[in-house]
């Protein structure tokens, strides 16, 4: 393993290293609300609108996740960085979920190395939001080439794999959006701009989700 050992441990100060890209490589297995729940909220009982409502469910989930910078349902993310920070790497889109964290990095000679949390190659802290990874005591991250996307971190995030694990307020936020978009399918109607209702923004601000930012 290409880990460098120092005589003096690195100070446990967190360095916010901006990621170059963040991609969800494994999508959630389910959505936060079912088709039946969305149809009941929209007061619709015909099947003709099912495909449209299903698309609204997915978009509403992504909207809420983006607005709060969180992951509602278990998903796998990949964050890419140009280089390792001095100490910790914060993992975007919390909460971090159980699962292997894999770090792939490009060495100076162009070859690749891999570090695994399961092997104890580094530490994972899930007691903070967002979660973070950092070197073992008295060690440091390995040297990299330092060009674009030299470091890739793959990890699992989300409140859980099923609907029951999602905070109820997040589910209701999704329903509010679905109902609004179902009724208002155009940006402008009769000369008026159609905005997301204040009820949604009020609940979003009071939800307590994403308050780590």
C-alpha cells in the first residue's frame, strides 16, 4: 500500500476539498411515495395519467434532494477530486449509509491504486453530517498525480432502502410538488407565472433537513 508514514500525526483538521464531479452510479430501488399515494394526493383515479404521475414522483424526489443536498433513499455515489486533502474528505449528499467505501487514486506514474474501508485502509466517520473519511492515525493519504479526477470516492448514502426509513416531512414535500406540477403543467398560465406554492417553501425551511450546511 502506498501510504506514507510520518513521525508526527497530521492534525485532525477538516479540509473541504471541492469535488470536480458527483454522480449517482446506483439509483434507489424505490421512490419516496407510491403511485397510489401520489394519485390520491392529486385526487386522480384514472390510469391515463399514471405514466405522467410516475415521472413527477421521480422528479419531485430529485428536486427535494437537490434543494436540501441530501439522499433520501439508498443510493451509491461517486465523487471525483483532483487530489487528496491534508486530512478528511467530506462525503456529499448525506447521510452516509452502511457499505464499503472505495477510494481509487492515480499515482504519479499513471497506474492506479485502491483503498477499501473494509480493509481498514482509512477511517470512516458516520457520526457527523456529512460523513467523512480520513487517514488512520499517524498516516496520510498516498501521493497522487494531482491532475483532473485523480481521486474517486465511491460510497453509499441515504436514509434507508425503503419508504419507511424516509423522514415523513420529506415524503410530504414530494407530494406537495407532485400535486403542484400535476395541476400546473405550464410555467405561465393566462399571463401569470406559476410558482411553487409558499407552503412547500415553508415546510422545506422548517424541515430541519440539510441543516449541516
